[in-house]
C-alpha cells in the first residue's frame, strides 16, 4: 500500500506505522503537548463523567481521570490504546479505554457530562454523523471542549518537513481542505455548522496560540518517524533517508533557539453544550 493511500485509510494508518510511531514517541509527544492540558481541562471537576475522543496513548485521559475520577478514552488505534491501558494500570489511574470509532460506537445514552479532545476529532470520515453520535452519548447540557489545529499557514512548523522534502518526495500525500487529517477543522464556520447540525448549542470557537518546545536533540527523532514525511522516510534505504534528514534539519533552523525547538501551536479552542 502506498503512503498516500495509507493516509486515506485512517484504520490502517493508526493501527499500522502511524500509530506505532506515536507509541514509540509517547514520552516526547506528551512533553511537547503538555502546555495544552490546562486550557483543555479548565473547569473540569470531581465526579464528572468524561469522554476523551481520539485519546491516543492516554495522556489527556489520565489527566482528566486524575481530576474527575471517571474518564473513558476512545480511539481506533489498538497499539496506542494498549500503551494507554498499561499507563493507567501502572499509575493506579481510573481511566478506562475502548478501541472503537467514536463516529459509530454505540454509546449508552446520558453517559457523559464532559467530552474532551486534544487533536482527536479531525479524522472522522463524516464529522456531522460523528458529533451527532457523540451527542447521543452525552447528558443534556453536557460540556464539550476540543482542541483542533487551525490552518497550515498558521502552523508553519507542522508543514515545514513536507514543504522542504517536496523536491525529493513528489509522491507525498496532498493536504485536501476539509478532508480527514490534521487541518480538517481549519475552517471555523464549517466546524460551527457541523456542531450545530449535530445537536450542539452555545458553540464558541476562538483562536488559541500556545508556545510549545522540545529539546533540539529530539528534532531528528521527531522528523524521522512522525507525519507524512516520517512515514515515507521509514520506507527509504538508510543512506537516502540520512541524506534527506540532513536537508530537512536545515529547514527547521529558524525554530531552533538555545538548544530548544520552539514554535506556537495555532489551535481552535472549540466549546459547546449538548442540546436539551
């Protein structure tokens, strides 16, 4: 299967090399995205029944369960959820996990008071159907808070690798506006319409820019495993892979400052309430 086709099939991607790359990079990614936890979980209290949508390796689920005592994480990636479950058991954390597609999973009605997601809702094949299904599982008036990436132009770090690699990797998958993927929720008006049609009210969508950073030494592992370029690099012969990584590293020089890689995460903070 070619890499572009792999990206078009979310099940294959997240249960194959894409999911495994996130498992292998869990500590790096948890540290990188940790500044996003406070705005995501602000106002969450003890006793709330939480659903974490697209929970991945479990960082947001574990943090939510630490506060509320009750969090169910859902994701389609079996390898990522295996790690999430191991982390919960090791920490004695009450978070639970289910391997399923939130777009179609049969949630019991009135199951959740809070629904959260950190970059996990942009991959639905039919987002309106997905949010209607999530509404069925939510209690009347339940709060939903989501973080989603804004556009590619707002997030130059996130597209730097593929733009730098384009002359050598012409078969990289194209970013299609609105298609499932990292920037599927870039259009705030479209997102508002999806949520409203799916049974959500009091919808608020505002920009949120959060500074992120990682050690400079982590940049090469990040580039070699994650994102469209990372997946293609894994398929290249070692010598060719090393040469391309060296070129990519030069393209990231504007983000390197004092031994750290620093860039802003340009997100939407999306909030809504389940319609009564």
